[in-house]
């Protein structure tokens, strides 16, 4: 039986069925042609962009350089930016039916008030063909004032106001609050900041911005907030009313390092602490410490305003003492060390031998010969009802002769010029009447005391942003410091220098300089 040899079969190339275009006669693939027309003829006969307008109008506010995004929102967009391009595309009617492939700006004269955009789109025809076309749209730029700028020319500029007040004779708490606001950017929505006699007013264009700022205040300082509103206008046809809102935030009138006498019933409720205490920190509540036992207690904001009390003495009444002897007692609580100290007033050195024995919480940083600031209780008359009740009670024997508060560091006259750091201040509007000369000196003195607290207390410094001193200003200050004669220079504590790794670079002061070849 014979077997035929297998033969390989190679199929030949298929010949495409070609037809002639009905208009130009060009050969085209009959299986893929759209209605017996070539692509060029279809392009001439069909316009997928016919329903899209070629001209449009954009509205811009010339005061704030914002653009109107219909229906009533205003957006910030720079020339030839992505935001402005999106606004231009959103303005065209019928563009959502097509597929956008590309869009770009065409350069025009800046003063022509014309914006041209080149747009490339695609659309699928009925028989499966895809058509891609490019067209141009010209926009006319018209000016229209936004509602916010309209309000700026009327008396109804602000909608909500937050009035922050503290009835104390110094500005130390407001200086700390200012740094906390700058650190967290809580003032970014304020349209104006005005400094008043005993506080600061913050003005906002919207009510919710003011309420957010009030919540921030409650999270930083102990404050009691009251709200009020005033009717501006009322439309009787639509029952639409317009109000102005005012928030009064009163900060507790007690500051860091103040001597406080608690009401005796309140002292028993918060842990049976001694009524005579020191305020060692201000947060969302008052943190108090008994310097003779290291016992601490917290007074909540709500508890304070139910039974308010004022400080017995503040930092203006501190007296300088010299440590003659100190003996640690071995008790420690956090960074505080209990010790027994024998001190004498610096003004009495060489005139009399009056010494005072007391217990202090500064046993970890005080040594013999150091200077320390404290309150002199012996022979001092206090006009305070709570202190009179304390003297008349059984706890009168617990009143010490001296209450030591903080270590005193010796500074030279040019110590301020040697600081390699600085802090930022808020841009605010001062009151119409300029401060008197003595008031200006008092403000400078309070600011210097605040800077000293930043240098001396690391925990207090942790909540503040410190920046490196500018090179030009630092060089000038170094030159001024070198002009001081050696005989006038006093001994200065060098432990107050803030490490450079804790300082931030101010990006506003940085400049880019090109290298010259």
C-alpha cells in the first residue's frame, strides 16, 4: 500500500475589497469605510465641534485677582495656570459630549484682555469612525467686583469678631498666645487684627471661621467665652436676616509664676493641697504647685469661673535673694527637687544679717551663692480677702517667710544683642491713639521678660517656634557687642544659650543668588 507524501499548504494573501470614494474617487477599504467616503471627505463634510461656542466671557475681580466660577464661587487662578484652564473649559457649553484630548493657551497681549485656548477633541461617528478635530476659543476678560471686595468698601466688612481679653497689668500671656497662633496658623482666616488696651480683637468674614478660632483658644488657654449677636438687616418678604456675631473670650487673670491663694474649700476639693501655691504652668487649666511639699493640682476652667479668685502677687513684686545654704531632702517629682534653703535679700547684704529659712522646689538647680527670685512674705501687707481668711484659719502656720520662684541669671547690658535667635510677630493694626512713652517702655519691658522666660524654661520653649537670627542683623549686633568696654562687662551665665538644632530657618529671608562666572 502506497502512502502519498504530505503537502504543505500556504494560504495566499487576501485581497482587500476596495471601493472608490463617492466624492474624490480615491480607493478605500470597503469593509471599513464609513458610507463609501474616505477619511478626508468625511473630515470636510462632518464637524463634531459645531455645537460648541467659539466665544465666551470670563469675569475677574480686579481688587483681589479672583475669577468667577459659576454660579457664585470665586477662585484664585494665575495667568496660564491649570486652574484658569479648567475654568475656561468649564465655561463652554456642549464640551462634555466630546472627549478632550489636549488643551493649551495661545499667547496674547497681556493688555488685550483676551484669552485664547486651543482645544483638541475626539468623537465617534455613527458607523464606527473616530473623528479628531482641533479648534480655538476666544475668551473676553470682563471686570466684576466680588462680594467680599464690595463689603470692604462698606461698614459691614466683618461678620464675626472675637474679643480676647485678660485683666492683668502685663502682656506676657498675650505674647505666648501670639506665638501659639503663629505656630498653628490659627489667624489665617482673619481679615483684620486690632490691638486694644487690654487685649486683641480678631475680625472674620464668616461666622464659622470665628467659631473655629474660639475652639483653638479653648484648646490653648483657659478662657470663658460668651456670645452675642446684632441684627443688621431683615427682609420681611423672604424672612432673611443678617447678623453680626461677637465672641468675648476672657482669659483667666492668672499667669505663670504668680502667687495664688486658693479658697480653703476649693483647696480641699482638688486634693487637700495647701491654699498658698504657685502657678507653674498655664494650659487648658491652671497647674498649681505647693513649693513646700511638691504637691500639684489642677484647676479646671469651669471650676475656676464658678469660684473665681485673683493672684496674691505677680512677677512685678519678685525680690532678689541670695542662697546662703541649701540641703536637698531627697524628694523628687518630675523636674522639681525638694530642698531646704537659707536665703537673704540681696539688698540686705552688707547692711544687716537677716536670713530666712524656707523649703523650695528648686533644689535641682540652686547652689550656694546663686541668685534666686522670690516673694517676700514677712512684713508684706496683701490686700486680699482670701489671704486674710488664711491667716485667721488653722493653716496660718503653713505660711512661709519666703516663697522662691525661679533662679535669677545675671545678664550684661548687651545681653539682648547677643541672642542668635528671634521670634515672629503678628501683623496687627494698632489703636488710633499712639501709646504714651511710659506705656511703650512697659511693652518693651514685658517683651524682654517674655524672651527671658523662653531662654530659661525649656518646657515653655517647646511650644514656640524660634528662628535663626538674620545674618546681617546678627553681624551688626556682634559689632555693637564688641564696642562694650571690658570694664563694663559683667559676668554672665552661659547656660542660657539655645542650641542651634532647636532653631528654624526662616524661608522668607532666603534668597537665591546665581553664581557669577
